[in-house]
C-alpha cells in the first residue's frame, strides 16, 4: 500500500515523552498506519547554533601528553534559537580577518568561549560531515570551520571538487552545528596557519577525526598542533563517505534503500561494486570475500561498512523546540536527496513564511516511484536524508516517510498554517508526475483548496539530478578516484580501534 493511501496519526502521551527525556532519547510521534515518524529532541541534548551578532547579518589521543589535558567531556547546551537566528546563515570571514563573534563579545564584555577549529573540503556535504561538526562543537563552546578553496583542492587532490566553492560555502554555513566559517583556507595545516588561527582567529583547539590525515610527503597533517598541545580528536562517522555516495551514483544501486515491509538495513555498497562492472576485478573481489568469510568473525569488507541508525543519533541531530499554539507552522516536503546548497536555500526561504519549519521527507519507495525503476533513486535512504535535513539550521522538525498526498489529517495534526513549494524541484526530472505517483490525485489539492499553498521562487536552481549529471559527465575520472579512495578507507577500517563519540 502506498503512502498516498494511508491515513491517521498517533500522538505520543506526555508520560512517554518524559520517560524518553530522562534517558536522552528522541521523543517520537509515530503512526502505524502512515508509517510516518516525527522527531523532536529531549531538552537534555540540545545542539542549537547561537544567533549571529547584528554586526554580521574525546577521547584522549595516543599523543595525549603532547596534546595536554582534554576539555570537559560533557556537551555544552546552548540557548534555543530565536526566529532571527533561524534566518541567518553562520557568518564567514576570510583567513586572517577578525571574528565577528569574538568582536561582538568583546564589545559587550562577555566572557571568552572555547573555540574549536576543524577544516575540510566538505564536498557534497552529508550527514557524516554534519556529525563530525557536531562532535567537534561538543569539545568546546563555539565551532569555527575552515573551508578549503577550489584551487587548493585541485593542487592537492589533482581534480576539482564536485561542488564549486560557492555551493560548498552555502551548504556549510547552513549547518546548525557551525558557528563561523573561514572561507578559502589552505589545504595544508602549516605551522604559520596554525599560529594565525590561535592568534588572529582566537581558536583554542584544532580537532580532527580518528582517521589518519597524511600529507603528500607522508607526514601527519596534525603533527604541529599535537606537539604544542592544541589537538583534539573525535570519532569518524561510520557508514558514509563522499566516496560511497559517488559509488552509488555510478552504479545506481538500490542496496541502501529501505523497502516497504522491510525496515532492516541491507548493506550500503560493496565496492558496491565498482568492481562488479569489471568481470576480472569482480572475480578477484569475490575470491577475497570468500577467503575473508572463512576468517574468525566473518568478512571485514565494505559490505559491513554501513549506516546503522539509532535513536541516539537522531536525537543528537533533532531540535528541542516544539511549536507553540500561536506559531505559524510551515510545511515543505520533498526527497531531499544528496542534500545541497539548493535545498538549504529553499529551506531558508520557507523559514520566512512562518515561525516553525516542518519538513516532510518521502520514503525510499515513493522517491523511487517518482524517478523510475532504473534510476537507483534515491541515492541516500530515508534515515540518511532525514539526518541531512535535521542538520540544517532553518529546520525545526522532520516527518520521516511523509505521504506524497497532503491530507487534511496531516494539516490538522501538525497545525500547518502554510504549505510551501519552490519553483525548482526534483519532480521536473522525475519520470512520473507527482499526481501519477500519488494514484492520479494532485498531492497538493487540499492545501490549495484551503488557501494554504504558496509557491516561492527557488533562490538557487540546483537539484540532486544536476549533481548526478556532474558525476556521470566525468564517470571515468570518478571511478578511478573512488577505487583509489577505497584502498585508503579499507586500510583505516582494518586498523581502527574503538573511539568514544563526543
């Protein structure tokens, strides 16, 4: 039965919500009939970004003695965001420019906050990036993120990023775990740049995941901050990588999907397998898999390297705020596949139409039905897409497995004041019109009849299909990159130990 044919919501009792809050889990509003889940976070685990000032519209490492004492392990909960903060992306500066956040505090006499710095390319930003930023932020009070320039990526990686600098910057500043961005930093964390971070940007510690980061000359990229006691480490997010997502696009696999009637996770993507398109390589891989399967504990292959959703992970990304009776709830629904700058811009625009943004995320079967049986869509499954949306600073809550057909029950249950839709959507590239996928009925007929439907001009004409086109246009290059990257990732998986997550 399709989501368009389902009806009815079930509210969770207050006593159950309080019980969930005690253990720091997600408060869940679920419907067995709809298969829909709405998420909020307990107040004990808030990770909201502070409002931008008006002036600007772990675990201990093996080198712990050199790194010095670790900051307190507990998360630092910040005040809930105001509607104004929801509208503003994180401020960004150029390397060496003064921080607007530090300047604003100095002007008002506020005490210093512990500033953590991480950097990266953040190409095709996904929930793994967002979780890394969330963990880094938990190590201090404020997160400063360095975004590597296009030219530096070409110089150090040999090819341009999939997403150009402006798109990467827009996606990064829309992440709710980011407080400030330094735009256009060098790829190398040189001694001079580290000193600039400490002196000019008032950074206290430099953080990175537990996966190794080696420079072109074979050195530890974080050697200097470790030696001067300014390094902090967090756990790499398992089960996702840009390499994995590009591989899914190349193969158009559905192995990562959650199927109707089967909520178990099947493996994400074997070399999922780029090797499978090459008979000779495929035979080699199968032989290696067979040998590994005989080893104690079974095979240690990329097939085991998959995203395993937990209520804790969802709670870490969810918001604590629930809509008040006088809040204007704005509802916007879609696939949200390969969450990108266009999505972030659309959600920011939706925010302007109300006080509380509720985002519907279609289930995998609905997205696949819209895009046809041979597309492999969606590239990311329901949980992966929901986490990506929850990481956006303009979003208050998410409806997981949202129905394509907007019903009166949905509007009443969530007290929806307005349903908004942008002029750019994935449906323009779909093989089926939304009405056809919904069984012949116009999915937005009800909100239009009620006078609640509003269409806005999409600020950025970018879709997930455009990103897939970019990959397919340079298929051979990306196939080579994916295979090279997998070698390094396999080495990391074979040698990694347990690291406590921040």
